[in-house]
């Protein structure tokens, strides 16, 4: 026993010097010589706590109080180990025992409050998780870990919620820290897989889920995630295959089915929405395609492909302001020559859309031939000529006169190859020193053979018949 006391004293010296590894060695020698001494286990427990080896420290503390139930420091250290490891209920029992032995212990009172706080944070975290309020769960676990810094259970729950919030690097970091200390931790393996799964690295994710199930065969979350990952990958690949084969309706349905598998997989679902939008545009479901792109962007605001797809759909539906906005976002993110050209084209179309659409005025397609433009002018000019509406109200006469002038203006531009070319290129003709002065009546008379060549007043029935023949032809 004197030799054991000597080892203990040497251990104390090293403990004071903070050389905990040497202190541990001498306390162990003392225990080997005198295994029934509670204080030796207590001292070694204190050393193990300083070395952050809390589970071993817990065992020594428990052995110390088994040998001496009145060993107050042993109960205190056992309680601290339970608390650090996240077992607040067991810690509470230990601190209550300390109070029985030393009613005035302020340390025991404070530790009891810490234990109560942890239990409350656990309770609140459980409720919040059920409500899918993952931010609150992270908050609760951060507060609980202030007193239970070695609790893997709290860390894993925090990491899982970080993953569900899309904060993958943080979640990966927490899970990796646990695995460095315990490579067989099924919960941490599950969280690592979850992060990879949510980052659309499905094959790697499945490997981690399988490994988690090897370590913990009853891990239901890992089993469900593994099943979802495999189903999602298979359905997405089926949709891709159908799309490549030109089976657009089938591809649309397959992507829709894939979207129902796991609403939490934000990144993969964003890609699925964008894929479905691509199919939708092929099926001329442009508004639905725009809606799908918007859903993809809502899930992943950095998803450039979704912005590009939506911008093209906006162009196809002549929503040029929206297209410009999306192309600007893309160009700000990736300043490539291609994106610059797409933006310039959208800006040009927007500018063109704010002018009079001469093609619409004449009712012709933008690729209309010279003969089609002439025929359209003939039809519209006769339809809106003021003489034709001389018996109408003043309001109708004014509106028809306006339309008649617009028809003449449209014909003036579209029948002149040079003006038409500049108009199609988006140029403002008035700013190009091109003569835009015209008289709609003169254009009409010239087109229909000069003065007296055609008159509504001379024969209104003939005029109506003439107009009808033009419309039919």
C-alpha cells in the first residue's frame, strides 16, 4: 500500500503539471497494486476526463462509488461524465446523491440545473423535429452540447438536421468528427450518406447507407434512405432514356413519378423539375415548363440550367422582359460569350416588342413573302378605309381611320426591302434618317391604280364584293 500511495502521489504531481498521460500511468500502477481503493479510481477518472476519454472515466467513477458509496467526488465525476455524454437523467441521479452527501454543494446545484436544461432542450428538439422545424432542432442541440460536448447522439441529430436544411458541408463536418472517434457509428455513417444523397451523389450515398446498415441492421432511416436513393436513381434514368428515344409523353410521366419519391431531396428534385420542363417545352406545354423551371430555381437558386430553360420558354411565349431578367442573372453568374449573345438577343426582342408590330397590323407571319404582304395590305386597307365607314358613328370612324393609317405605315415599311431589313433587325427607323413620311390615302390610291381607280362611294356593293373576293382568295 505505501508503494501504491507513492504512485498516486507521483500521479498527482503529473496531474498538476497537466501531463495527464503520465498521471494516468501512475494512477494505473497504483490501482494495479491496490484495486480496492476508491480514491485511485477517482483520480484516474479525473485524468481520463482531462484526456476527453469520458466513457473510460465513467467506468472508473462508477467503480469508485461501488467501492465507497460515500465518495462524494466519485458521484460528482460520474454525474459529469453522464452529462458530457448526454445522459441527463443518470447525471441528475448522481448530482442528487452528491446533495445528500453534501447539502450545501453549489457545484451540485449548478450541475443539476445544467441537467434540467439538457432535458428541456431534448424535449423541445423532439417536438421541433416532428414539426420539421430543423433550425430549432439545431439551436436546441447547440445549447445542449454546451454541457454535453461528448454526446454523439446530439451531434448526429444536429448533423441530420443540417443536412435536411441543405447545409451539407456543416453536416459532413460533424459526422466526420464522430467517425474519426468511432468509425462504426451507424448514425454518423447514415448522415454522411444523407449528405451525399441530397447532393445528388446517389451511388456514393448508397454505399454509406449499406455500411450504416452493416453496423446497425435495424437502422430504419438508413434503410428507407437507401430504398429511396435506389428508386430515385432508377426512375430518373428511365425518364432520361425515354427522352433520348423521343418518347416525350412517357419521359414527362416518369419524371413526374420520380418527383413523388422524396420531397426532401432538393438538388435531385431541382434537376427533375428542369428535366420535366425540357420535355414540356418539346410537348409545347410552355407555361407548365416555365412553372417547372420556377420550382427548380426555388429549390436551387444557383441552378443555371433552369434559368436558361425558363428564359428560352419566356422567349418562345414572347415574355421578353422576363427572359431578359433571367439571361441577366445567368450572365452575372457566368460571363461567357454564349450567355452574352443570349442576353443581347433577348434585349433586342424586348426592344422590338415595344414598337408597333407591323406584321400583326397586316396579319401576316414574319416570314411572309412580298406577294403575301401585298395581298394582306389590299385586304386590310379595304377593310379599314374611311369611305367604307362613312355611315358609322364618329367614334368608329376615328378608330377605323387610325387602323387605316397603321396599315399604310406597315405596308410602307414591309414592302421596302431596306426598311424591312432594318425593322427586322430591331432598328428604330426614325433614328436612321430614313424617310418615314407618308400619306395613307396616297399609298392606297397608288396601290389601287391612282385617282378614281377605286371608290367606295361610287359603288359600296361592289366594294364589299371586292373585299370578300380578296378575303376568300
